[in-house]
């Protein structure tokens, strides 16, 4: 198979399946995994696909939000690990903002009923917190995004701009050492940018599957993030890469003692 034919085959497979792993591409194309990794780097530079943890994803798919129910049931153990660690950083009297990620919802399920104020654009988060009598909940309102069950758009951003909080807990679709954090579409990215701008301390909640992924819309560079909480399956190379890139960044890996 000629190089050009291999490139065409790789892009075709990625677009057909949405995502594919390096090991599988190596077998299909009859070349080494190292060759496939170089191919993926070149194809990403040309904008024909995006690198992901252990493989590649379709550019077309990264512009669509993953339905909430699908996110809620994927990598549940890892997200719960992260949520349990994140909740430890919430103290009575805190004012916090939570995004519409499934990890934020996991946080609200285990959050104790303590006197705090929670600002959120998530319907699921607001509903979950409605059972906790000491928690004051403020919803942004805005345009309803049915896939994520969240509010986006100018009204959501305007509401966020009214407040100042102590801590923000956000997730993202992509976590890339060189390119920062990114999300599936511009509307979600803008909301998260505003959340970052109104807080004193930003916590990024990212399970292992988010690393080495660059999604469609950039949210922020690493200078805007204070703490990254990830799970025990995240590769050590990514952890070290974050520490080397942003030396003021605190990285907490659950279950690792680090």
C-alpha cells in the first residue's frame, strides 16, 4: 500500500467509525504502530482528523456534542473517582460554579448538604441539588441544548458575568498538553470561558480518555487552570507533560498517591 493510499484509508476508516485505535490501524494497513502514529500526526496537521488517546477521532464528530445519557454511562468509575476528589475541595460557605459535564453531576450526587452557593448552566446539576436544603442553586437560564441538557448562548453568559465565585469545576472534551483544553462546539466553549473568568480558582476534571485530544473549540490555555484532577488510568507521560508545560499547575491523580 502506497503512503497516499494509506493516508486515504486511515481517514476513511476514522470517518466511518468515528474513532479508531493505533493498534487496529497497524493491523489493517500492515505497518508498525510507530508508522501509524507518524501518519496520524501528519493527518492531524492537515486537519483531516484529530489525535485521541491511543488513536484518532473524526473531525466531523468532534463538532457535535455527545448526548448527555451517553456521557453519563461512559467511564463511570473514573468520573466517580474524580468527583470524589473534587468534592473534598468544597468547603462550607464556598461559592462555586459547575458546568454541565457528567462529572459535575456525579459531584452533586455525593456532595454533602452544606451551606454553599452553586451557580450552574446544567439542568441535571440543578435538579440533583434541589434535594439539598442548605445548598443555594442559581441557574443561568439561556438557550436549552437538548443534547447536553444545559443552557448556552448570550443569556447564559450574561448571567455568569453577574457573579463572582471562589471555585469553578469544569470538564472538557479535549485535554492537550500543547494546545490546552477544548470542547465540542463554540457555544459550550464560550460558557466555560466565562466560568473561568469569574472565579478565583479553576479545577479541571478530566478522565484518561480526554487526554491528547483536541476538540473543535478552544476553551483555554493552561495558564487559566489551577488544578487538574484525573483518574488513575491517565498515562504518566501525560501527567509529567502537564507539569512540565505549566509549572504552577497542581495535578491530582486519584488512586496514585500523587
